[in-house]
C-alpha cells in the first residue's frame, strides 16, 4: 500500500519525464526526417466516406514540429519543479492535460485533410480551455476562459468557411489536392477574408485579440508559455500553408492588407503592453506585438510573391519563420521565469513585487537574457530576425509601384517605434520587479531549484546561441524558402544585392569579451568601495513604497498616446462588450414575445403554421 | 420475436403493484435489460435474413435503429431512475408505484410505435405515449407542473389529431388503388404504389402530418410544449422524452417522408423540411443564451438538434440522410447524458435556476466532470459522435449548394455554443454556493456508459452500423 | 593586419577626442554668454579625478549596478568601432550595419535605465521612465534617416556608405538638409541636451540623464561620463561623415585633421541651441520629436520622388 | 310530400347539422349549454355514420357508429357533467374573442375549408356528396381549433378538442368509409382516455390555481 502511495504521489513525475523523453525523440526524428527531406503522406480512411484521418509530413511542418517538440521537452522539465512549488492538487490530471495539449498541437501540424484538422484543432482549443480554467474558483478564470473558447469557436467557424471555398473549387477535402490552385477572384477573396478572420482570431491580430490578454494572466505559467509560445504559431503555420503552398496566384493588395494589419497589431500590442500593471498581461500583449511582426513579414512575402520577385519573397518569409522560432524561445522563457517569480511572491501585481534579483539572482539573470532577446538587442536571437525584417523592408523599396514606397518605410519606422516602446516596457518590468527593494515583504525568498534552472538555462543559452550563430538556423530555413539567404562561412549573413551584411558572431564575441572584462573590473573596483544607504536627499529611512511605481513608469506613454484612445488603451473590449450586451438584451425581449406562456397563443401559432404550409403547398404546384 | 419485446413491458406493468419499492426498482431495470438483449438478437436476425414485414410488426434497417435507441436509452434511464428515486426522499410509496406504472406504459407505447410499420398503429401508439406522459409531467403536483402537463396534453393531442387527418388522406389516396383494410395502411404496401397516388392529396396530407408529428417532434413554430414539459417532468422522464420520444416522432415523419419523396413531390417536401429545420435551429439559438433554467436550456437544445436532423434530412442527398440518421443516434445518447447529469444536480441541490449554482466542480465532482464532457459533446466538439454527424451535414450541405443556409446554421450554432458554455461553465466554476454532496452510484454508472458509447462511436464507427445506416438510407430513398 | 591596426587607432583617437569635444562645446557656450569658462581639457581633469576616487555603492544594490556602467561603456565603444573616422576599414567594418549600430546604442540606453532603477530610489525610476520614453520616440526618426541615406547609397553597411559618400562628386541633394535637421534633433534628444533635458541642475523637474546616474560615484561615474561624451561624438561623427562628404584625401594624417574640423563645425550649432533655448516641458517633447520625424519623412519623400 | 330525398342528401344534411352544432358551440355562453351542444353534435355524427353504412354497404362502420354514440354521445357528456357540478364556480364562458366575432370567424373558416377541398381532390369514384362531407369535416376541424384558441375556460378547450375529433371521424367516414377496425378502436380508446385525463387534470388545476381559467396558467414563460 505504501509503495502505491509513493508511486501515485509522484507518478506525475515519471509521466512528465516520460513525456519529455518522447518530445526529445520527436525532435531528433524531425531533424533526421528534415535532412532526408522527402515528404510522406498517410491516409487511414475509416468506414464512412468523408471521415478519413490523413497526415503528411514535409519540411515546413517538420520545422514547426521541431519547435513544438523542443519547447515541449523543456516545458515538461520545467513543470517538474513548478508544479511542486505551486503545489497544484490533482497533479496527474494537470500533466495529462498539458501533454495531450502538446501532442494535439504536433498532430495539428501533421494533418492533411479537413476532418483531421478540425478534429485536432478543436481538441487543442478545448484542452487549452480547461488548462486556462485550472483554478476555477476565481471569477476571472471563468470570464477569461469563456471569452477564449467562444472566440476560438467563432474562429474555427470562419476557418471552416475558408475550407468551403477550397472544397467547392476542388471538390475534395484533402490538402494535397489543393496544392498551387488558381481560383477566380470571388473565391480567392472569400478564402482570403475567412482565412484572415479565422486564423487571425486564433493568432490574436488587431481586432480579434481580446482573449489573449485575458487568458494568459489567469492560466498557469507554463500553460501560458505553451499557449503564447506555440499555440499562437499554429494559425500562422496554416496561413503560410494557405498563401504559399495552396494558392499560386493572388493580387498583391492581399499582402499589403496583411502588412498594414501586422503593423497596426504590432503597435497596438506594444502600446498596451507598456501600460499593463500585471507581469503576464504585459507578456501576453507583447506576444500580440510579435504576432504583428510575424504578420508584417508574411504580408511582405505575399506582396513579393504576387509580384513574383523570388529572392525578396524568400527573404521576407525567411525573416518571419526565423522570428517564429525566436519568439517561441524567448516568450516561453519569459513566461516560465514569470511563473517562478509568482510562485515565490504569490502575486502578479508589479506594485507588490520588486527586488527579486537580490534573493533570486539566477532567476534575475535568466529573465534579463529573456528581456534582452525580447527587445531584440544584438547578442541575442531577437536581433537577427528583426534585422532580416528591416533588410526586407529596406529592399522592398527597390520594387516600383503598389504604394510599397509609402507603406514599407512607414512600417519600418513603426517597427523601430515598437522596438523603442518594447525597450521601455522591458525596462519597466525587469526594473520594477527585479531591481530596487521589494515593495511588499516576500515570504519565502530562495532562488529557483535545479530543474527549472536547467530548463530555463537551456532556453536562455539557445537564445544566445541562435543570436550568435544564426547561420545554422538559416541553413534550416533556407530549404523552406525558394531562394536561400546568402550565408558565407559561419560568420556572415548577406542580404541580396549585398545590400547589407552582418556578422553576429563577432558582435557576440565582443559582447562576451565585454562581460568578462566587466566581471574582472568589478572584482578590482568593489575590493575597496564603501557601502552606504541610497542617497534620498538626506531623508532618513525612506519608506519602501517610495520607489517608482509601475503606473508612474508608464504614465508618460499613457499621456502621450491618450490622444489616440479614450481612457483605457484596449478600446476593443469596450466595443465588443457593448455589442454583446445590446444583442443579448434584444434576444431577451424577443424571447418573451415569442413564448408568452399562454396556451392560446401557442394554438394560434400552430393554426397559422398549418394555414401557411397549406398555402405554400398550393404555390409549389 | 418482437412480441417478446412488448411482452416484457406488459409484465413490467402487471408486476408493479405487488412489489414494494426496493424490490421493484431492480426487477424493472432487469426487465429493461431483457429488452436490450432482445434488441441485440433482433439486430443479428436482421443481419442474417434481411428485413421482415409482418402484418402487425416489421423489422427493417430503419426501425432497428429506433428499437436500439429506445431499448438502450430506456435501460439506462431505468438504472438512473433507481438512484434518482432513492435520492428523492420526499416521495411516498404509492407515488413511486404510479411512476413505474406510467413509465412502463410509456415504454410499451414507444416500443409498439417503433416496431410497427402500419401508419394507423403508429398513430395510436404515439397518442398513447402522449397520454402516458401527461401524468408523469404533473408528477410533482405543483402549480407549474400541472400547467406544463395541461399545455402538453392540449397541444400534443391537437397536433396528433391533425396528423390523424393527414393519415386518413393518405389512406384515402391508397384506397382507390389497392382497396381498404389494415394492410393498405402498411408502409411497405404503400411504397411500391406511391407514385400512383394523387399528387395534391399527398401534399395536403404531408402538410397535416408534418404539423401533427412536428409538434410531437418539437420543430420550430410548434415546439411550445417542449421546454415546459421537460423542465417540469422528473429528470428520467425528461431524459427519456427528449432523447427517445422525439426521435420516434422523427421516425414516423421519416416513414411518411419516404412515401412522399417516392411519390415524386420531393421539391415541396424536401424544401419545407429543410427550411423548417433551419427555422427551428435559429429559434433555438434565440432561446438558449442567458436562459434561466438549465433543463429548459437542454429542452431548447433538443429542439435545435431536431432542427439539424430535419435540415440534413431535407438536404436529400445520400450523405445528408446518412448524417441525419447518425445524428439521431448521437443526439439520443448525448442528450440522455446531459439530462442525467443535470438530474443529479437537481436531485442534490433542489434548484433549477442557473444563477444560484456555482462551483459545481467542488460540490458534485464526478457529475461536474460528466457535465463538462457532455457540454462539449452536445455542442459538437471533436472526439464525440455529434461532431462526426454535424461534420457530415456540413459537407453535404455545401455539396448540395445550400451555402447561405448553412452559414446561417453556423452562426446559430456558435450563438448556441456561447449560451451553453456561459451557463454551464458558470455553474461549474467559481466559488461553490453549496457544500459537498454525496453522489448516488446508480446515477453515475449510466452516465459513464453513455460517455464510453459517445467517445467510442465518435472515434470509430463499426462496419455493421455503417451498413445498417446505409441500407436504411436506401429504404428511405434519395431525392430525385 | 594593417587595417586592424588602423581600426584600433581610430577607436583610440575617438576615445581621446570625445572629452575634448564636450569641453569645447561647454567653452563656446560660456564664451558666448560672456563668461570665461573652463579650459577645453577640463573634462579630462574631471575624469582623471573621478577615476582615482573610490565608488560609494548603496547597500540594496544587485550585481546589475556593478556590471551596467562597464557594459554601457563597451557598448558605446563597439558602436564607435562601426563609425569610420579617417579610413573606411574600421575594426568591425564588415559587420557594421546601420541597424546594428542603432541596436547596440539601444543596448547602452537599456543598461543605463536598468542602472537607474537598481538603487531603488525614486530619482532613478523617474530618470529611466523619461529616458526610455524619449529614446523610444526618437527611434522612428533615426530609422527614417538611416532609411534615406542607406537607400541613396544602395547599401546599409556604414563603412561602404563612408566610401561611397566621399567618392561621390559633390552633389548632395536638398533632401539631406531635412535629414540633417532631423538627425540634429535626435542627437539633442539622445544625448540629453538642453531642449530635452538639462543635465547641470540636479532638480527632478529638469534632469533625465543625470537622474539615472545620480547614484554613481567614483570610477563608475567616470565611466558613465566618458560613455556619454563618446555617444555625443558618435552622433556628431555620423553627421560629419555622411552629410559633409568633401574634405577627404588619401593619406591618414590629413583626414584626421579634416575630421576634427568637421566635428568642430557640427558642435558649434549644438552650443548655439543650448544657449538660446530653455528646457521644454516634458510633455512638449513628443511634439518636438514628431516634428523631427516629419522632417525625416519629408527628406525621405523628396529623395524617393 | 314525397320522401324521395336520396340517401346521400340525407347524409349531407346530418353532417351539416353537426357542423351547425359546432358553430353553435362557439356561440354558447354557459358551460352546460356547451356540453349539451356537444352531445347533440355527437349524436348527429353517429346518425351520419349509420346512414353511410347503408349508403356504402360496408358493415364495419356499424361498430364505429355504435361506439361513437356510446362514448361520445353518453359517456363523455356524463363525465363532463360531473366535473362541472363539482368544481366550476361560475357557469359562464369567459372568451378571448367575444361571441359575435367568433361566429363570424367560423363562417370564414367554413368558406376557407370548402376552398381547400374544392380543387385539390378530383373525385374519381363517387359523386359530389363525398367531397362535400369531407369539406364539412375539415371545417369542423378548424372550428374545433378555433374553439380551443378563443375560449379561456379549460373545459371549453376539452370540448373544442373533442369537436375536432368529431370532425376527423366525419372526414374519415366520408372519404375512406371508416378506418380499419383496430385503428378505429384505437382512436376511440385514445380519445376517451384523453378526455378522462384532461378531466382529472382540471381537478388538479382547480386545487392549485383555484380557477380553471387557462390564461392564468402562464408562469412558464421565457
């Protein structure tokens, strides 16, 4: 009996380790298949005509599955510590839900026909719905998961309608009959409209993002790491499938529209991120910003594809694929570090945090690495993908016509503005949570345990390595795009027409060299330096709350942009809330009219239907 | 063989008065179990030597599906009602006897309806079902229950009387060709000569039949008794009624529908069926969001699913009718699950309003998980059977070119999805408003079996069910 | 081997020149005000004094405030290594991309802001909040300027631009005046000059850059001061290299002389502006930066159309 | 006077008589008057069935004629009489639509049902009488529905429902000379049990609602 108790108590640990090994196996399998490089397709058709499970594997899906598997493995290592720190009850249920969620994501990437896609897409959404609803006691969780599942459902309905567009033209449900179609304008616009709406709702573009900032703060941290690191990439994967594999020819204005949507999402996201007062709400909005950046890359690639300028379309698509990889790395790192911080401080409000780096230096450095790559500063991976994006924006001016010469410089400067504001929000969140003195006394102050250190360490290290040696990643991306981005040796990346070239390896080496000097000099300087109270204009014992507060930090931005929005920045909540309330109110009054409860009215309705049907039967003749 | 089926019911009725409560419930459940065994045996017979059309009873691939639903769901409801009646401490001995008397007559009339193909006998048994359920609805004798049963008996018997007139018109058409007598009302005799009957007569007859059995099936403008009856009746009865009784009335409509489509006036019948289905889905989507009482909500969702079945039947194509039959089975199982879980909530917490209940995961953990699974099953989420049938309806609707109608259905479905998630997960989550309650074992077993059935069939539909449904569709006949 | 030596030489000259330029601007400003003003070498004396002093570090400080000053200094040195002074092959010429230059500078602002927040005093928070707002609003203008002339010269590598700019016959289009003005505004904003921030007074109302390094003392303060001087010189040398492409000869020594002349030419207007304009209210600064962004876009549109 | 009124004319006359009683029903102010009109109508119906037996020489009809007379003529009115004595406090019938308009509407109904049956059925075998009696049956059905619709008292609703049944039986006898035996017996049995159950329900309504006015039964609304 004792053994059973012991086993059942940490059965979830064995499960977790087993699953992480599974993911590592999948990751290695992906690499092997990628090198082999040919596509496989498997059809298992069941008894009924349209219900067939079919999967296919090609390089694009392998790239995405590699990302999901890598992050999944690290996530499960991280949860070994995190679930204990947070001591959730029903641990086995949590691990099972989480791992089936990851597997369903991998299977979504493998699907090859409409039925299997819908099956795993819905399974993925429902599992993430239950994960968001984990500690269901709080009203906030219920509201957030309600909005999340309803918006996903509407998104799936739109995706369904876009499938209809394909089905009507090709009269088949499996994706490999849809390869490079050319359709008439009505159906292309139909598919475009519904694919943008459907996948946009799941990815969180400008108008359809309401669930993102609501679902992530309430979900357990490693779940929101999975959701914003990986789940948001699924619709982007399908979007790329649609517009770069399925449909051959489409007007360039589609790409322009996606470019503008991406720019607005990026700007709107980061502006909202900078004014949030909760850690994970900021990270959620910054995922929205990064989705905006990815959509800018895709929009640009679509414009070049429709003008069939091969090398520029390859550069832009390569930039967005690279950014998808980077974002999944540093975003899950940041969510995990936010999770460990919350496990210690038991609160998400930044006004109650502060000074975490004193009692958790390792956590502090890892979050610093995450923040640096979020803001895309040189030695880290964010910089490379943004550099590629800048280059493709710059080069887009070589293309005459299609108002590109107005749109791309504007979006380039908006990209720079977003980078600036991202730096502001990164300083705000890292500074106010980790530096300075704790604003509220933190109960248990100890650094992160080994397991979470390993998992977050690997992620931080991979951010640095991808940043310093992007060449290996580019080798992978190069065979996803028609014209490979020119890479000579292991140091330098050159953009076409050798417009710009960058050797991140050398910048990285100099940065590391810089770090070593600073540590050495520190030893020398701090040997004989005096330690004294912080200078506060001579005031004695300044209260801890006198430190700068998060609202104060973001007050300038809020004041400057207040001209753009009313009070709160996220105006879409107001609009959708108003529409929903008035719709439901109308429904209520309509309900009463139809069913007043008196039997005579019902009999009247019945008599009327009888007469109408008789009349209709006469007309039908 | 079928007579054995009906016999078990009669024994059930006869045996009630002699046994007291705790012996009574097990024997009744055991009798129903015999029914299930008989159903399986009949299924084997049908597979071996094809359909059997006797004078009174028939057995073809269409009504075996219905017999299956009636017996399986009936058996599970009996199991469930053991736990339900035990939990209802306020009931006297005589009340429970009365309960079993009426529920057995209800089962008897349904099995009679389903095992005959004679339109006249069908009508009589449907009328018998109405009569046997009136006193079940007014079981609790409070004001709303009496009101619900009064509306139920008035509206349904009025509707069914109209249906009788429709059947008389068909009989009138048939008499000129093959002469009077019971055999001329048999479905299998009418089918071969269907195209010789006068077209206008058939159209008027179809109108009366549609209005008549439509009230019983809960289609849109005739559905008014449905929410009241289901919210007031004891839960096993409302489970039985919504999943089985409505499917049987759908069965009668299919029988007459196939005569009409064979007679060549398909344009009128298919389109009316389709648009009435569409109308009831839209109407249900108006009622479901923000409704006050969860049993009424489930009643409206039954109405919506009947609308979907009518919609897919109205499509007329092979996949359409196949999807509607599959949807019939899927809906019966899922709706029974939903009603059972809401019943165990009602029995433990004694309140029907959605707003008072919160934090159900803490109060009744197992029922809450079943309810959560049920909510996703009923709204057509993937691993469950309803997803398959709704996916087929979707594809066949687009194949047949009803794109805009199908978009309206999609909108209505997402509105319904919002209504379901908001009200049920509003009850499941947040701070519990009641303390932890003990759940009765007998209530949980049927729910578990139902979930296993739904998920099992959802993932893999065995071959012989597929062939069964396919030749059921052939018997009904495809449009034009 | 030759050009590595040249590269290092350029950086050494750059570091040496930076405090002199700061002293020179300070001197001009005071002379125009009619005061005598300290000698140009005064910044050198301050730095040497500060380097000898022991730093006083506050108790509740993490390792960030020990690393930050050195990271800031070295980041500025790296970005300096992109900029050619007298010969195109700087130390990191092959990787010296316009966007990399902007982001390395961003790295140094990031760490200064972190240093400001580390002591937990409200001054630091105030300084970093304002500094980050100004820096983020200045980014798009800087990007638009870089956009303009990297497209003009068909490459985004700084040393190639340097080569192309000087080899060009002297036909600098009118558009450059607007970009030059925009760059002037941005450099005023980035280097905490008068209209945006008044470093002398230690009043919360005015100081932005000073507020962050309020806690720094001794060696750390020296490092911060040196890196701010170099940052100022960075902006001036960009302007000089790209916007004044004449005065270029083959041999090195002459180039150094020309470079010093160009730098002096550009530092005079800075002193003039510092003299004539008072510090703007903080919430007027975005309008100022919007004007500079408009100028940069105007310059770009004129170039493209 | 010569009694050469042919049998069919006499059948038509009796069917028309039961239609008249149905319309009289809508004009009835008092409950017991309504019950009396209902009994008269059922008797007229049973006479029509007796006569059509001789008309079609189909002897099965006799049984159903006797059954109608027995159940509808005697048994149901007796039950209703008992109900009215025991529970109903005020005798008059509270209408939704007042009496003059309801009679007017009945006339429209009769015209409408004649319009429906006129061009739809070609009469292959018999002469016009069948078609006329079917139209009368249909109009009795619609009058029954109207009765349920327009009167508040529960008892009148039952009577409306029973008039509807009479209409259907009349339609049946005229067109198909009576349904097959088992179905006929089933129909009678159902109708009878239905009426009894409705009666018992009225008792329940009485003690829960203190009045049998169905318009007050409106708690179950959205």
